[in-house]
C-alpha cells in the first residue's frame, strides 16, 4: 500500500541559491494540495552537489515535514530521477528540477486529473514558460488533440521532463542513461517515446503551468552541441507496421 498520494521528486546538482525559489514553489504546491487532503512527500535527489546547494537543501528538509534527501554520485539526470523513484513511497510521482518552478495548483490539479481517468496516462502542464536564455512560451500538446502527430516525435520532444505519472510506470520503464561520447542523450524525450510505444497516453492538465529555466550551459544545450539522439525506441517501427497494415486493409476493401 502506498504511504502517500504523491511523491514530489526534486532533482538537484549545483544550483546553489537558485534552488531557493524552486523549493518555495514546491512548498506552495504542497500546501495547496493539503487543503484538498492530498498527502505529499518530498524526495530531494542531489547528484554530486556543491556545498551551497547541499546546505540549502538540508536546511529545507529539516524545516519541512515528510521530506528526505538522497545523495547520489551518478553525474546523470536520468539515473538520478530513477534514484528518486526508488526512494518514493507515493502512488504518483511529480518531477521538479531544482532550478525550475511549479505553478501552485500543479500537484492538486494533476492529482485530480489522474485520479479521475483510469486510462494509462502521463500528465503534463498545459503551458511551460521558458525563462533565462532564449525565453519563450511552450504549449504542450495533448495526444488526443487532432493536431497531434506521432511522426513529429522523430524530430522534436513534445513535453518537458516535469511530468506527473504513476510510480508503477516509472519503476517498469526507468529513464535511460545519457552518454554524450556515444551521442546518446535526451533522457526525457526517449522516455516519452518508450511510454507511448508501450501504450501510454500523454495528456495535459488544463489551466496548469511551469516555469523552466534555460541556461547557455544547460544539459540540454550540451546534449544538442554533442549532436545526441535519444535511445532507440520501438515506437516508429510500430507506427510503420500500423501504416502498412492500414494500407493493406484499404486495398482489400477497395
């Protein structure tokens, strides 16, 4: 039996004082959830942290209930997310990177959406506000939107990593490692494709949003500079087989 409704997993590294607003947004989202009797725990995963980040996070954990800190030595964001999942005790998992911000209603709205739809679904905010380097607005698309195109996933990632999903899914489909020397990266993009290949929908929670920090030296920029691609997925093989099958069906019927 799950001990909590939600585990909020915060992934940190060397954010320093920038992590303070992120933790404040986490706290506000938890308080909003508790008003609806949604029980939330926090697992903060620090991967090779610097002293400032570690001290700030430890101070936060000591003053915040149901909060644990896990320190790892992966040097890999995907593997650090998996470590958070391994420590989690909640039915649902919500990811937050330690330099990003949640809207205050994110946890409660995502929980209500997830609990009201029994289908296999990964949930995303409707809007991400990207700030810092190259700021812009990013509208997430719902897979049940008529404009959604599976094939576009070959060239672009439709959703950020700050998703809301069942712990059971993240245990069965963990994130893959990043290895830029082999041009393998984009752990969230690869995970999105793999979950779709296994029959999961990706949907938005209307009226919700995140603020995502973009830095010139971010992991995303480094991965792009290394010309990385996600891990191979069965998704496009399935799409091609389905298209071929549909073509044969149309030929027979005509």
